[in-house]
C-alpha cells in the first residue's frame, strides 16, 4: 500500500531520481557525441508545461534557499513571462520566451530544475500503459546528429516517468491525488502561483 511521505522524504527521493535521469542523459548524449557547448540555440526558450506537484514544490523549495533579492528578480521575470506567454497564446502563437530562471545561459536553479530540462536534449521515448509509444526527437543539434547517423540510441524514459508518478502519489497522498485537478503549468506559472495547494 502506498503511503504519503513527508515533503523532506519525497524531496530526497526526487533528488535520487533526478540524479538517475542525469546519468541516463549523459550516457545517451555521449553515445551521440552531443554537447551543449557553443550551441547557437537555447532549449530554455522552449515552451514546456509540467504536470507534477512534487517537481513544482521541489523547484520552489530550491528557490526559497536563494538570497531574497535574487528570488525577487526571478519572480518578477516569471510574472513578465506569464504576461508575454499569455499574449502569444492569445495570438495563436507558441511562446518562445527565455525561462525566467536562465541567467545568461546558466540555469539559476540547476539542482532543482525539472524533468524535461534534464531529458529534452536526446532522442527519447515514452510508452503508455495502452501500448502507445510517443517519440521525441531531442534538441535541434540532436536531430542533426541523428539524421547523419546510421543508427542512434533512444532514451526510454518510461521507467523514469513511472518513478516520478509514483513519487507524486507519495508526495500528494494516495487519496488526495484523486480529488485534485491536473497540473498543466509552465515553470513561470508555478513560480507566480507559489507552492502547490495540497
Ligand atoms: S529551469 Fe533551468 S534548465 Fe530549465 S528551462 Fe529554466 S533555465 Fe533552462
């Protein structure tokens, strides 16, 4: 039977899972000879929505440890991001706005960044319980490398994602999770909204 964890316990498990994601990513990037060095694009302008309260809370926990001035700067950037992304979506455009936590190419919340920030770059696959599988091509550089290769490894992130969803249940609580609405928020919206309500 799944039991609800204390936030600190859930965060420790999430840190272990994030470390596993990082090593899986590193193996695949190495096999592909993929590096972010000198990249003319920045993945941090990609429009991503995130779906777990544990990642949301862990990110905000990381931000809460920063000096107040730096945190206030990120919060202000997050408000601007939400404003500009909403305007772009209203125009029918997909937002391409720099993440509010990106400091001239460096992630301001590196240890607490979200799953998609860790796995986006390499070709990856997600398998669903109904048998469907969805493939993601990775970043533009990864796509160029794959196009030139005879074959390339695909990171199957199903097991990592399953662990994340199990942790989400342990963090929120097995009963509470059935009553809460789905999370579908950008990182900026998570910052603007503050800690998830449980
Ligand atoms: S959290 Fe960090 S890695 Fe993720 S998009 Fe923002 S700046 Fe980039």
